C-alpha cells in the first residue's frame, strides 16, 4: 500500500513539474495578438529570407549568466556583399560599436553581435576574426564590426568577462534560419526587463500584397525598466512590480537593443526612418528610456538588388528604392513586431538566480492573463 502511495505521489510530482515546465510560451500561445498585421511563418526575424540567428549561452557556477546572440543578414560573404543599413539612437547610454560607420556609409559589412557591456569589445574582435578568415577577404585591411550590448551585471559576474572570442564564433557557426530560441538564451541570459526576467525576443509582420508583400522582422535584447503595459493593460501597476513602486527593488536602468530586418528595397535613409519608429514600441510596453538605458535600433535590407559589392567597376550604382509614400505600412509593421518581440522576451524568460544569490522572477503568466481579462481584452483566452 505504501509503495502504491509513493508511486502516486511521484506521478503527481512529475505531473506538477511537467505542468510548470509547460507554463511558459510565446504571447500568441496565450491568445495575445498585438496589432492588426499578420506575422510570418516563424513570427521571427528569420521570416525575412536569408536572415539567420545564433546563440551561445553561458551559465556556470553561481555567478556566470551571460552569452552572445548573432544576427546574419545573409549566408554569404557579407563583407564582399554588404547590405544597406542604418541606426537610430533613442538614448545613447551604451557601447554600440561600429555604428558611426554604418551611419556614414549606410551599409553593414559584418553580422550583428549582441552581448554584455564589458564583452562587447571581445564580440567585435571575434567579428573581425570571422571576416578576415573568409575566403575572398585575404587582402582586407579594414573591418567595421557591429556589436551592441546591455548590462547584465545584476545577475552575471560581468567583471569576469567570461565571453570569449570562441563563444562568438560558435554563435556564428550555430546561426540558422527558421525558429529562434527566446528568453534566457544568448545575450539575454542575464538580463532584466520591466521588473521581471528579460531576455531575447523576436517577432515579424507581413504587409499585404497591395502594399508590396514585404516582411519586417525584429529581434530584441531586453534589459530596460519602466512600468509594464501589455496592450494597454497596466500589468506592472496591478502586480505592484514597477519603477518607484513601494519597496520595489526594480532596476530602471539597463538598455534595449533592437535589430530590424526587412526585405523591401530600402535606402539607408529610409532604413533609419524605419529604425526610429521601433522606439514607439518601447513606449507602448512601458519604457520611458531612463537616464542609464542605452536604447539602440539597427535596421538593414536584404533585398538582393540593394546589395553593395566591395569592389565594383561601375562608378554609379543603380538600385530600386521604395518611395517615401509607401513606407507607412512598414512603419506600422516595425512597431507591432518590436512590441510583440518584447512581450515574447518576457513570456519566454524563466526565473533565474545569479550573482550574490540574487533572484529575478519571470513574468507570472497566469496572473498577467487574469489582469488582461479583467481589463476587457477579448483576445485573451484563459
């Protein structure tokens, strides 16, 4: 009888564990559908053809909670076949390497690497190694590596600088198209967001054929503060977990890196306009870009006719360019995709204990859904 009782207890414990493990999910798994546009197949930045994402997650002992995430615009030699690109700065408290040359020349010649604040230089160095090692680049003497960061030092032993060049190169070699891991992975391993565990999130939007049929994909590394709002529901206030809340240890400073891919034929000028609109999503979710939050967006186009060859015999380059009057659907797409990517980073993240036994809880999904239901958001299915 006792053995049977113990077996039943074990089964109940296993069921409870499995139930808890399945509680996390992307926002659409819980009926939350931000915006009016449809996402792509993967609802990820990789819905933009040719774009791939790779992670390297570093979790060790009681204090290493960090990693690297890389985004590759295409699988070829990016230095030889550059893509048009632009950056926009919401608040410049950050270490965004390579951004000035992107602004000056309007192109991207390495993958984009995201990591922690004190490892951004290592990531950039690894991107240089990667570029110089590629066949066809034997005579290259100048490389503009693009690397961004957020500070994960609350959970991670950031002074230990545990990210090494080999980790960045592993993330590059692991980069794949298709579904993208989210939450506590790669550069999002040790991040915090709006009072809860942050991380990596991604989403995409397609515009109708009448508007060009283009896709906009976004990937975010969330590590910023504020007062969480989900589709207008004051979740942070209701949970009493937000900046300036009574007895709250909420960290308002942090940063957010936003990487945007689009397959429309866009010039660097219109890519900058696209990047700039992504910050509207930060306001939607409750950020106010605090003093110590480095908020950056970098956007690039993968349109094949817009690629910029390293060497060309033609002094004048003719490329298609989407007109200003046709940009508005893409502006809507980038705001919606950025908003949902941030939500995904929160919903997919899990509780974490790190440096000095500090603990950050993940967003409580059940309570969040109950709050949203109470505020009459009919798309929520409890």
